[in-house]
C-alpha cells in the first residue's frame, strides 16, 4: 500500500517531536519537562506540538510503547536463538536487565498499570497499543513456559497466567533491587550486582522445575 505524502510528513514531524522529548525526558525527567521545552527542542511552535500530541504524557507513552516493542522483539529473539530451555530463560532475564540499563526512565512505566479506561473513545490509541504489546510479551513468556511443560522440565501444577505474572514481578523486582542497592550487595554480601542477579534468577527458576 502506497503511503501518501501527507501521512509521511505527519510521521516525520511526530518522530522529530518524540526524539526531542526523549532527550529532554532523559536529561530533566518527565515532571520537569514542559511542552514549551519540547517545542523549543524540536524547533516547532507549541501549537504544532499539540497538532500531533494531546500532552506530554501521550508523548512519553509513545516512547514507552516504542521501547516495549523493542523489548518484545528482544525477548522473542532470545527464545528463538536459545539452544535449550535454560538458555532461553537466561536470555529472557538478560534482555530485561539490558532493557533497564538502556531505558531506565521507561522501565517502571513498562511494568506499571495503565491507569486509563481503554474502552473510552477519548483514550489515546497509544495506551491501547501499550496494553496489547504487554500482552504479546506475556504470550512470549507463556509459550516459553509451555515448552518447558511439554519437555517435562516445568511442573505440571503451575497455573500459566499467574506464573507468567509471578515471573514478571520476581525478575523485575530482582533487577530493581540490584540497581538500587548495588553498593549494599557488594559490601554486605561480598558479590557483584551481576552475581546477585544470576543467583536470584536461578532460585526463581528452581521454584517451578520438576
């Protein structure tokens, strides 16, 4: 399907605005960044910014959505290229660690609740898109766990949807703690942040093995 010039131009402007906002969010944070700042950084009028985005939260959500798509693809790739169940699991965990390191600003938003009515007509499409890509990531992990079940590696008594979210919360919690308490981990436990993470990931996996 051929995309008309008007659509291409709108995409170009939206991408410019998103790029400018992403720089500002990284430098100043979401709260301290204003729409005026974004307009100045993108070299557009403030009125032009509002043509493409309702507010800065919508811009931020678009960046979160783009980063989540990348995370989905990275997790899918880790599952595809992993030689066995254990290597696939290691790949999933490592991709989540990398995601926090590369996108620390969006990490918390990725795992947070979407506090809007997804069915309301006035809700921006990006919030629905974030929800859907989150479900796609959950499905990737569910397929991975089901493969472990089929191989007799994972216990048969797990409840799949609960286990997917259990894994999400535990892996994310480990990554968050390792980032926030790195100095304590190194001093009190005598291990590196990476060793703490790998030990934690291994302990989590053992909880569902046969």
